[in-house]
């Protein structure tokens, strides 16, 4: 990715509990320990959002984060 691409990026502040941040850090470091490069947290989140965009995710009427989790898992199971 070149700098020109990043010129079109927006900074989006997100909050998450410490265990989620720790998960992202461990995932990024695992890549480095196994011969790759450390994956930045922002890259992991961008990738996850891109994958969500490819799913047939029905968010109609969702009221809780847990319900959204289940909808995402259901969409993953149906993905072909």
C-alpha cells in the first residue's frame, strides 16, 4: 500500500476492553514470530471490516453486541 492510498483513510476512534487489545497484539506478534512481519492492529481491524463487507450479514433489529456477534457467526457459517 502506498502513501497515496493512505491519504484517503479516515481516523476512526474505537474503544475496546484490554483483553481485545491484547488479542490483537498477540495476533500481530505471532506473524512476526513465525517468519512474517508484525501485523499492526489497524491492519487486522481493516481486514476484519473488509471480510464483514463480503458476508450476507443481516443486522435488522440488532439490539446488543452479543446479538451482533451471533449474526456475524451465522453469516460466516452460511458464507460460500
